[in-house]
């Protein structure tokens, strides 16, 4: 099952959703679960992964994303999912702008290759790595007319470290959205194939002991 197209699409979309949930958490509390932040940040440096799961270091590292993706697909209009929906669709939209700009893609790829050196010991250098990634996001994706608006606590959003983590996460979210499109994922599927995506997300979650 791991290699079929729908499963791969769900894993990529779970990457986007995991980022959305982490952005929401950091913006409101300034806290985050490192075991889920690390894999999505490190996905930015997975240049030659041999599978979708490998980009995140294994399906288990997308547990948070799969759980929240299942919740979103089951009840998109639920008040608890409002911010999540906003961030997911904003990242999917911004990724399409990015995909239409080959020059920006080249710049981001080149700068990520340089930043990859700092990622080798990410767990002990989270601040430094996120600062580098934040700079990439500011110089590229944030120059589009459309910008992702992050809601949360003013105290948390004004903290430079939190701001860097959020921008680094958004860059990782765009990477997952780009992967989703590479795998044939399209926004219309979220409406017309919602049940199919939901069933696969729930199945993967159950295998991880989440739902």
C-alpha cells in the first residue's frame, strides 16, 4: 500500500497539514512537539529520497499530520479546524505561485543546499537552522503579493525565534504542497475525492495507533 498513488498523495498532504498544525501551535503558545517539527523541517533537505515516506524519515513521523488531516477531511467546517483549513489552503495556493516561477525555484534549491550543512545536527541547532530557512522564505516566497497570514498571540508572534520557526515551517509546508502536486494531487480532490482521501488517512493513522 505504501507505494500506491493515493497513499503517497495522502502522505504529502499530511506533511502540509502537520505544518499547519505546528504553525497554529507555535503562533498561539510558542511551543511545539520536536518529534513532529524535526521531520518536516528535515524534509527540506531530502533531495534524493527514494519514496514519499522517506522524505519525512518514515510514516510514523507524520502521525500528527495524518491525525489532523483525518479530522479536517471528516469535518472541514468544524470550528476547531478553521485555522488548519486556512493554513492548508493558503500553502496549496502559494505553492502554485511558486511552481510557476522557475527562477525562484532555482534560488530556493540553491540556498537549501547551503542550509543543509547546518541541518546535520538539527536537534541541537534548531534555532540556527530555522533562522537560515526563515531568511530563505523571507527573500523568496514572502515577496509574492499573496502572503500567508498567521493568527495567534501577539506576544508569541513578536518573538523573533517563533517568527523564524513559523517561516521555516511554512517553507516546509510549501515543499510538501509541491510534492503533493508532483504526485498528481489537486485541490479538487479535497472535494470530489474527500472520502477516498479520508479513508486512506484514517487507515494509515490506525496502523500507527492514532485513531
